[in-house]
């Protein structure tokens, strides 16, 4: 039996599998409670040395994860802005995306929005200063300029709108609400948009 295990070739692994395993663990256990040994186990690797082929440290894994997630989110926002002219339609699609991800890939939303990455990635740009969130602020600014959104400070409009959205997503992830995110999406959209729309 031991001979068979010893002779089993190392699983061929790629960088994405390591990132996926780490993401799940960071979302479930937290960054500080996750070790490279945990990531090795979750990715089905025989040795931590396989991880070192791709990443020098656990922090390097977290940086790569954050960059990948925020880049994907930023690209999605670009697509949404290309498809829609009005701020309302753009914001509606962003909310749709966040709610869909909460149901289909909760670890992504947990890591991107709710884990305090500044505790372990202090050199990284603050979340709300990243390209994706700057684009959201520009949508709000355009909506204010075009008269769709009340004449608020853009930061305040952001706070009103996304405060409602993010609070509900956090409650879904924490199981404080009994249903899937999708069940609350229409109500949340109406409340969030109602908080900033020019009446």
C-alpha cells in the first residue's frame, strides 16, 4: 500500500487550481487561519514545493487572487458600460452581477468585498480606489450630471446605494437571511436606486 502511494506520480497542477483552493479557504477560514499546508491539501497536492513553483509566499497567492478578481470585475463593468447608456441600467447590471456571484461563487464576493485584505496586503491599493470601483464612481457622477441621480456628493451617492446592496449581500453570506441572494435582488434594487434617484 505504501509503495503504491509512493509511486503515485504527483498530480499535474496549474496555478489556477492553487488559487481556487486558496480562495475557498480564505473565504471559509480567513487568511490568517489558512496555511500553505491547508492549501496543499485542498488542491490535492503531495508537497508544498509544488506551490512554491508558482508562488513564493501565502501573501503572493492572496495578491494574485485579489488582482485576478478585481481585473475580472473591472472588465465586466466595462462590458456593462458599453451595453448601456443610462446610469440606472449600468448600476442595475452591476447589482445583477454581484447578486449572481453571491449565489454562484460566494467565495469571490466574500474575498473581494468583505475580507479586510488591508490586514494582510497593506501595500495594495484600497478596494474603493481600484479601477473597478473608480468606474462605478464615474457611473454615479455621470448619472448626477445627466439628472438621473440626485445632486449628491458622488461618495455619498455611492454610500447610499452600495450601503444597501452590500449589507444585504453580507447578510446572505452570513446566513442571516434564509434565502438565496437572487430572492432579494428586486427589493434591494428598488431600495438602493430609490435612495439616490432624482424624483
